[in-house]
């Protein structure tokens, strides 16, 4: 593998792409340290130091801590991701968007343009909410307001600053797609999550020194992280291959078709989205309780939807797991259409051996997809729930939760595999060995 990395820097084109991508990521991390004007950073830090897990903590993970620091990149690339998901979901019910999705490259450009407009609108709306949220915060220690001079002036400046920062981040991601190694938007989320790793390791080391933890416990923790990462790679790479036979066609003097291939159905088609949806719902009561601290009902609801200790939180984790399984089926039904796949196969002269083309084929694919989604969704729920039990039972610092499983680890594994696939394809085109001598790396779309 070391020789493969050396080969990557011997190819001028690939070396330039890698260095350009690294430069963009450095710019993104620098922008994540620039605060919004008018913020008392000490009061802000004191407020978030004792905050519970809410939607804000989940959001902060995606933006690499920029939200709790109230920087110009506080929203990260998430408005773009949200706009993309909304456009994708609307494409299942709006005929105009369905038509654009089938128009190839021109349709994709139109959808990308609509996504950009949606990103600006969502960023403006969310930044307005951020300004209102910041104005309501006070330091729990000194009682000082987080916003030095609240009012419409601060609100307008915050909306303008954060929206401009979000648009700039969107541009950075597109530059990685155009001139870098690809997966620009995913790379920005990836580097935001990875940026928290040194801090989490440092906190665990501090606990190890202060609390006199056993060295064997820390070694066991490292082994658990390695094992869960391996299982996550298996989940991300797992596919069910459906054989497809293409009939021979004679066009003029040439014969087309006649080959046998397969359709790779992913065990986890929905990716990380079921965990994000489930977390958003489970964190909603505690988030609302932070906005209405004086309403007793909201506080009771937040306590009811709080994980608490391991023994007392079993109903919470069961409900959380069931929601992940439900959203896995829901999102798979949205993003994967067996009818369109069967129609495309029929137009190209393809068929599944033993299955009639058309509706029988779509029903067959749908039945297989339903069966493989169940174990995939259960495995996904297990990966999401596992970190909280490990942290509670082994007394590990909560900062390492994202690296034991859940949303953070799935994104890290998925983006890393996609990036390695991009680099390996360049190496193979130049007749170099890839990262693996046996087999090939398959990305999430492989």
C-alpha cells in the first residue's frame, strides 16, 4: 500500500488533484475558526461546555465544531445536503422533477441549479434561526449574554455572514468535484468529523492519566474501534448480485449484446440517512426543551426521551432502533425504483434468467431488495446503538462516541472508500497497482 501512495504522487495529474483537494480542505478548516461579529466567545464556550446532546450537537458534528464556535461556517455544507435531499424526495412525487431526472446531463444541470437556489434559501432561513438562538443564550457561570449587542443589526449581519459562508463552502465543494479528486461535499463533512478525533483522543488520554485507567482497557477500546470499523466496511460494501443476460442484437454488420453481467443491490442502499432521521426525531424533545426552559411539560418530555443510564434506557434504544429500521425501508423506497430499472433492462434487451421482463422483473427485484434491507437495517441499528452502550459500560469519554459507530463512522468509512476508489482508478489507468493487489475497492456507488 505504501508503494501505491508513492505512485499516486508520481503521476502529475493525480498529484495536483490531491494537493488541490488538501488546499481546499485547509481553507475550509481556517474558515471554521473565524467567528461571527458581535459574539462573546467566552460566554459561548461556557454555555456549550455543559450542554446536553440535542439536534445542535448532532449538527455540530457535521460541521466540525463550527456551530458551537459560532463561526462564519456555522452551517457547514448541511443546507446544501438538506436542499439535495428535499429535491430528491420531491422528485418522487413531482412530475416535472421526475422528467428532469430522466433527461441525462442537461436535466442534472437544471437540478443542480435548483439545489443551489434551495441552498441559499435554507441557509438564510437557518442563519436567521441561529441569530435568534444566539441572542437567547447566556453563560451559566457569569450570566453574561453571548451576543454583545443584540437586535436587528446583529440579526441582519449574522444572516448575511453565515449565508455567504455557506455559499462559499458550496463553491469549495464544487471545486473539489471539478479540479480535485471528487466527492467534494462528502469530503467537507468527512474532514469536519475527522477534525474532532485529536480532541477526543486527547480527552481520553487526559482521563487515562487523571483517573488512573488500566492500559489494557485502552488497548481493548482500540480493538473495539478496529472491529466496529471492519464491520462498518462490510456493511458499506455488502451487495447482492442479481445475474442479468443481454440478448444478441444485429445492427447492420455488427452484433451487440450476448454478454452476462449482474446488478449489484446494496445491502444498505439508504446509507447513513436512517440514522440521521431517527436522531433528529429522538433529539427533538430535548432541543425544544432548551428553547422553553420554563415549560414543565417540555422538560418532562425531554427527560422521557433521554437515554439516561444503560439499564434505564432500554425502551429508548428499542424505539431508536425501530425508527432506524423504518427509515431504512422508507428511504430505500424513495431512492431506488425497481420499475424504472426493469424498464431500462427491457429496452436494452436485458433479462434476469428465469424471470419474465417487465412487471415480473420489477417484482422480483423489489422482493430481493426487501429481504436484504431487513438484515442491513438491523445491522445499521446495531452500529448506531452500540457506541452509547460501550461508553456507558467502559466509562470512556463521550467524545469518542462518533468513532465507535453511528453517523460519524459510517460517513468516515463511506467517504474514505469512495476517495480510495477515485485514486485507485487513476493508478490503474496509468498501469500502476492499486491499493489492493487482490480484488478492488468498491465505493458506495460501486
